[in-house]
């Protein structure tokens, strides 16, 4: 893979050693079966190494690390198939909360009420979504009251402070829906904080109907928006940055999963014999594995460039993030196809751990924006005139899904009855997107996997 600084290489090695000893495949199987305790133990180990604090600012109890560090961590989490809302909790939600107006006077009235503890009956409070013990995804000490983790007066620190501190300490998992790129919240049942971020508004949200993903270790939930936390032009920019952070983390997971698939394929090719020789000795197998290695090696620099662009608030950060997502997705898909061919029939079985990475790649490939959407964003960035004049919509991208002037897709929910391009119908739009508690037409019933002929859910 690409060269790293000594500190980042040591960080990656420490994460690798910890996760290798944590029996993550067994924890992922238990997570898929509904027992989250082993998986949450893995997350506590990650918190001890500072992973959950990377994207949280230092003044909120985090490390204030760079996106390059976040990418290194998420790559290792993908390499070991760690269950849970990785991109959301490690990257997107911390970045979103940190970028929102910290002064309650600059936030929406509802957010000011939240910061001063003046929520009225019926409103969602932090404790409503984070109470309970750690095994259920909440805080070990019970409900989270304003200021419990902020270390002082909440209005003086800013209203997101308790959640940011909880994320940094590893006491809180968070997830979010950000339609249309992220119409469902991942693993909302395990999260103590669920957000709905759309357009220029961020709300607390409650999970509704739940679906199984193609990856048994993931669940997808419709969410209903509740208390408005913040809205306005500054919030739209925060959501756009959070989308890029989550996309970068997802791309890093895919790259890590591709590495794991290549490692497993090389190991199996050296052990499995055919015609009295290891199958890895045959030129056809060698060439396939070499092609996978080259694809992963070429995707790594694009991921590094995207992280550097986000760290420097570069003009082309959105373009670079999309390019990294496309490259890492294609490299991981190639690794998955090759791994399945090298392993043969055993690769199809649930008994073999290979399926944990095969299905995770399948799920993450369509998460945080499709390949078509990211290619369209790259094309729009490289084909537009320097002054931005005369930009025309891409011919294969619907107008409603065109990148905005900032280079991000519109994040308002689609018009009623009209799902966003590339997304199945998810219910009615608006503040409670989607407001119905029932699956929309064409979706599988809650709590069962999609069957033949139905769309594949990510």
C-alpha cells in the first residue's frame, strides 16, 4: 500500500494487533444475530486507542486529528470487518456536530432551548435517545443530561458538547440519515444518538421500520425527524462536509476490506492444492491476484489525496472524495470477485469467514452515494469552466440530483412520490423523512431480507 508516516504506520499496526486479538469475526456474527455485547466490547477497545476521538475537536474532549488519521483508522476497521456504524460514528456525525453553530444564539430556537434545558413536554431530549446501559448502545450511567459530559455550563460550551464528548470517550455510538445519499440510518438500534440531516436542517430522529441489509451485520432503519437542532446556510455547509467525511470513511473501509480479501485469497491459494500443486502456482491465479493488488495499490493514493484535500479545505475536496470512493469501490469489488473465484464453493458458505467481507463490500459499495453519482460529481468538477460559468447538467444524471455550486448533491428529500435517482422509494418527504412507519411500495417488509426479484439494500 501507499507509504505512510512513521506515526500513522504505528497507529495502523496497533489497531491491527488489537483487532486481530479481539476475535472480530465472531463478534460480527453475534452482532448479526442480535447480540451486540461482543461488538460493543470491540468498540470500547477502539475508544481506548483513540479511534472514536479522532474526528472530535480537542476542546470537546477529542483528539482533533486529521482526516488522514481517520482514513487510516477506518481502513483497519474495514480490514477486520468491525460491525456497527463505522463511517457515521467515527467520521460523519462528529464532523457534523463540530461544524454546527456552537453558540446557541446562532442555532435554531429549538436548539437554544435544548442548550438551556428548556425543552417542553413531548420534545426529544438527549436522554430519550441515549439512555440505558452500554449493551443497548446507550450510556452506562443512565440518561445523558445536558452538561453531564460537557464538563461545565452547556450554553458556554455549545449545545453539541455532551454528544461530542460521549463520542470521543467511546460511550456513545451515533448514526444518521442524510437523504438522498443516505436515506436510511445504519444500525440505529445500536446507536445512542440518531440524527436526520437534510437540506439546511439537522434534527434529532427516532428510528422506525427496520430492514436487513445484504450484510447481516448491518440493519437499515427509516427515521422520523423530531426536534430541530439547527437550520440555516451554515448548517447546509456542515451537512456537506459531514457527507464528504462519511464518504471518505466508507471508501477507507472498502479499501481495508479489499486488502483483507486479497490476504485471504493469497493464503488460500498457497494452501489449496490441485493436480498435486498449490493453486497459487498456476499462472491464471497469479495474474488475478496481481490485478487485485494493483487495483488496491492504485486506489490508496486517491484516498490519501482526498483526505489531504479535506484537511486543507481544498477547492476540489468534493471531487477528490468522489474519485476516492469510485476507485476504492472498484478495487474492493474486484477483490471480492477474485476471492470468490479463488476460494470456490467454500466462499459461498456462511461457515467461512470470507462471507463477512464479501457482503460488507456489497453493502458499502452502494452506501454514501452510488458509483454513478460520484462519477457525475467528478465529471462536473473536471468539465466545468474555471469561472464556473456555463455548467450544464450531466446527460446521465437527473437535474434534481445535480451537484450544487459547492460540488455536493442536493440533500433535500425528493418530491412526494418521486424517489431520488438510484434510490428505492422510502416514504413521504419533509421534516419527518420518511414520516410513515411502513415500508413504501416496492420495499420488502420490515425485519426480513430482500428475496429474489427485490432490490438489493445496502
